[in-house]
C-alpha cells in the first residue's frame, strides 16, 4: 500500500514538472503534404498557435519558436491564437511585436504587424 502511495505521488510530481517546466518550452514541428492540385508548385504554410505568453514564459522565450519557424522557410505564416495566457494579467505588447516582426515568409513580405 505504501509503495502505491509513493508511486501516485511520484506520478503527480512528474506530471506537474512536465506540464510547467518541460512542455511550455517544447517546440514541435509536424509536416503534412496535401496533393490538391496537378501543378508542380509547392506552398509551405506554417501555423503557430498556443504560445501562451505569461510571466514565466515571456517575450524573450519566443526566440526558439521564431527560429524554428524561420528555419522552415515558409511561404505563409498563420497564427491561430492563444498568444497570451491571460492578457489582462500579463502583456508585453511592444516586446512581443518586436519579436514577431522577425518572422520571415516568402509571399507576404510587406506585412506591417502592429501598425
């Protein structure tokens, strides 16, 4: 019985550690290919979502996401939400905009983010 309780406690502690110290800093790249046209043209679209910027994951941590995104050499970048974890409690608009402006894409080069 005692070993079961220890196992449950260790599992809970490990889960919390992963959820708050590992997963928020993990960047995942998934690639999918769609065959929707008979042309040879390729279009690379990168989707960003769930950044959840907050006190312990601030704008300075965006470098990894931006680096990984730019390495993909995308034609388009789509951002689908959850930029801030709780905007009313924590926001760094100028710093975040400055970092996001370093994102590079081939087609929509003249995007004036934040203006």
